[in-house]
C-alpha cells in the first residue's frame, strides 16, 4: 500500500516498522560474526556457525527502517501541529490554583 495515510494508519504503521526494526536488530546481532565452538570429552569436536545473511545488507535494512520511523514520527508531529482536536476546548482554569493556608488566614 502506497500513498497518503491517516494519522490512525500512520500510528499502526509506526508500530509495525518498530517491531520489524527490533526483529532485524536482533537478527543482525545474532548474525554479525562467525562463531566456533569446541565440545566433546577431549574438546576434539568443532562446530562453526557461519553468518546466514549478508551483514552489510542487513545493517543497511536496519538503518533504512530506523530512518523511516524517524520520518514518520516527524510527519505525524507536523500533522498534529495543524490539526485541531474535535469536540474539546482547552481550559486552563480547570487546573486551579492553590493558596497556602497561612496566606488564606491572613486575608480574613
């Protein structure tokens, strides 16, 4: 799906991008190096674990998704700055003010 999206869709897409980013970071960390393990009674057996994926390509994909998340966040924030919340008006008086008990007694 390509093209303009709503804020609701953008928030869902951001979650999807973040989950994919986390998965790829984990995969990159597991895949980043060759590992050699020795085992057996006399440590005479060897097991070599080779990276399954191209590390550079995987890192580029991780970076690309992280960049996409940043761009989406900026777009959502820019949209929120120009969009009014429907059915609500801000009223700072709701917060109220507190007067110290000593000042209240002096005023009486």
